[in-house]
């Protein structure tokens, strides 16, 4: 079986790596992110770096406890 050389773009990728995409930065915190979160008007409200997720019932209970304090 005859050896077929790799295409030039494959050899180049092996030697130099793939070109990096420009990182996406959050409009709110400015950090690089993978996901952004939008409101109903499609405005960015944060990203996977600056927003954390919390159970709604847990959050409401903590809020009630703070009000009773």
C-alpha cells in the first residue's frame, strides 16, 4: 500500500496548532466565557463566570429568614 502524504493544512495544524478563535468576553464582567445569559429583550445579564445558579425555593427561604431578622 502506497503512503499518501497528509494535506498541507493538516501538516500545518500538527506543527503550529489550530488557530485560536477570538475569545468571547462577557459584556457584564469582561471575563472570557463559554455561555452568556440573556433577558427577554436579548440583553446580556451575565455569563457562566459571573452568574451562579441557585434553587428558587432555597433562595426564597433565605430571603424570608433575612427579613425576619
